């Protein structure tokens, strides 16, 4: 008999809201998350806008000491997972911990950490690289950190499948529950890709819209005059 799979909780951190309610309200009001990039100087870049996360404080979800050891995409995953678990009413006791899994994917992970530590390597030498560099940047640590916080000891995985990573995680989680490898999966995607190298790379392959004069309407995938996507 095929197991029925349902969604019981939602959590979001997005460029138009840092919760499900805020994001939904912004969507209903036709709000766009696209704007000129504020995190770094874009004067020399052919693409000067993106959909950045706004007004997000990781210390609302993670202790300061721990936050320093994590990339931004991990912060976002922890926040969204916390909201989703609370929304579902899930309480993971030791009795059911092995039946609760985590599957959170990412296309790039934390590109900021990679660029920051590479700069240290070139300017100051290998001894200056942070011991937390790798665990702050690699894709699977979002799922790892979320599973630790929610006592989820079931299947734990992540894929790096570009823009489809979050959907990939949800689809695979559906199959994991359906085949009874877990009863519950905390799943989704998280990303921190708006960095100088990332924007320059996507711009070089002509994948990004260059409507710098009109970022709010630049994302138009079904229009005849579309010219690329807006990175977020």
C-alpha cells in the first residue's frame, strides 16, 4: 500500500519576508524583492541588482558564538526550519528521533565564506584560514545543523542541484516517507549566493537580467523580451 504524504508545516526566509506570513502578505501585495545590491560595491558589475534577504538577524535563532561558525545559508535554514517545525506542532522525542529525517539542499552553499577565506589565503597565508571555514560553507551542513537542533536522527541528506535544489530535497523527502524510510522529513533549500564572484560568474555566462534601470520588473521568464533571471 502506498503511504500518503502530507505537508504539515511551513517556514520561510525570503527576499520579501522573513516568515511565511510576511512573505505571503508581500506576494499578495505584488511586492518584488529585487533591488540594487547593497552588500558589496557593484559599480563595475554589468548586473547591479539582486533579491537580497533583508533585516534578518541570525542571533534571533542562533547564539552569537555559534553564528560565527556558520554561513548565512545555514542561518536561513535554521530559521525557516524552526518556523516549519513550530507550525507543524512536531515534538521530536528520543522515541521517534530515528523516524525524523532532514533533507536541505543548496546550489552553492555559502559563497561568502569561500571568497572571504580565499582572500585571507592570498593576502595573509594559509595559517590565517578559519578552522570553521569548511563547515560554514559546504552544502550538507544546513541539514546537519537543523537535524542537531531538532533531534532528527533519521535520514540526513543534501544535494547541490543548482536552482532545483530545494525542490529536489522536497521530492526526495516525499519518496523517503513513501517508502517508509522515515515518518517525517524536515526539508527544503537554503542559499547564500549573492557575492562578487557569484554575480560576476553568472553575468559572464549571460544568465542574469541586466535591467539595472528597472529591477522590480526584471524577472519576466515568460516574456518575449526576457533577458535572464534575477539572482537571489
